[in-house]
C-alpha cells in the first residue's frame, strides 16, 4: 500500500464506518496519546523499565499503526499530501545533512 492509498483508505473508512473525522484538535490529542502508548512499549522493550501486567498485551506494530492512522487522519483533514510532504522532507534532510552525519565522530 502506498502512502497515497493509505490516505484514501483511511478517508473511506472514516466516512463509512467512523461517521466523520474527529476535530483536528481532538485528533492531535489522540496522536499524542498514541505516541505515549508507543513510547511506553519502547521503554519497556528496549529501555530499562519492566513490563506491568497491563502492558503485556500491547503490540509494538499495532501501536505504530495507531500513530500512523491518526497522523493520516490529520493529514487528510488539513489537506496534506503525505507522499509529497515526505519527498520534500527527505530532500530537505539530504541537503542539510549530507556532510553532517559523515563527519560525526559519534556515528563512526
């Protein structure tokens, strides 16, 4: 599935099953919640924290997909073409950082 197809699929789902988009502010808050849930799993899986019983049924891939879902909702609501945005962002980072990371002794 391409990013454009994902945006279309989420839009179709929202308009048929989800009834309508939540407001942009609500979705921004939900995005923050979802990132927090992802961070919790990351901290327990790759960091120093141990799992609580309530965390054991959490799935890393599913939490990442939740973050992506809400981000796509926000993009759809605000008219952002994520494919174009990502292409421009990669170009920006390439131009800005093409020498920076190669010269970073911490990465060698």
